């Protein structure tokens, strides 16, 4: 079984009193604001590329 990182604070109120929720993997509940939320990893983003790195126009 692999362990996943837990959130450090609630994304709604900022409190640190979080507990795993019964809804399943990645679900958390905040005791301070009584909200439940779920974290989901979507994937890695490709780095942005640009063909023009000078940032200016030629004169």
C-alpha cells in the first residue's frame, strides 16, 4: 500500500483540523468549517515553449 501526502490546511477556511472522510480515497473533512472536499491528481503539465525569447520587435 502506498501512502499519499495529506493536505496541511483546509482550502476554504485555512484551518489545520482535517480528518479523512468516509467518501473514499482523497476525501477530507474540516472540523472548523464543516466542509468536505476531495483531492485529485490530474497529471503533469508540459513546460511552456516559445519560439521568440527576445521579447521585442526587430527594427
